[in-house]
C-alpha cells in the first residue's frame, strides 16, 4: 500500500496524531477513535493493523497490553516526496511571517509614541 493510501484515511491520520505525543495502549487509542469516529473496536484494530503492516506504527507488548508508537521512517519518505512541492507554500509562509513581524513592530512603536 502506498504511503498516501495509508495516510488518506482520516482515522489512520488521527491515530498517528495521537501517537505523535508518545506511546499509547491499543485500548486508549480505541477509546478516542470510537468517541470521535463512532466505529467499532474491531474496526480500530484493523486501522492499527494497516499502520503496523505499512511501517507507520510499531507495537510492543507490555504484559497483556500492547503499546503503539509512531515509526518515523515512512513519514520521512513522505517528507522527501513533499519537498519538491514546498516551493509552492514556503514563500507565502515567509511573507506571512514578515507581515506578522511588521505588525508587531508597528504596534510596539505606536505604544512608545503614546
């Protein structure tokens, strides 16, 4: 499965967002995903399996629990692919940062004049 096929699903993207903050048990992931998406525990398990089998997540046993974590390698591959497109948004973000800094400077200077 291609990386963007894996990441194209909102449930799998949400699971990766949760795992970005650190390891979570399958139960903790299931609780959040069921609440947010209204899907069954077996459906959540299937999404975790897709993430695992495609290298986006790792799992390690801890007693009877399974702890999931992000595997960053496939995400680096996505980042490399996206690199050729950054030129479309980077100048806009740089211009926005310049305007924000200019606005802050103007507000600071107005505050000194008062």
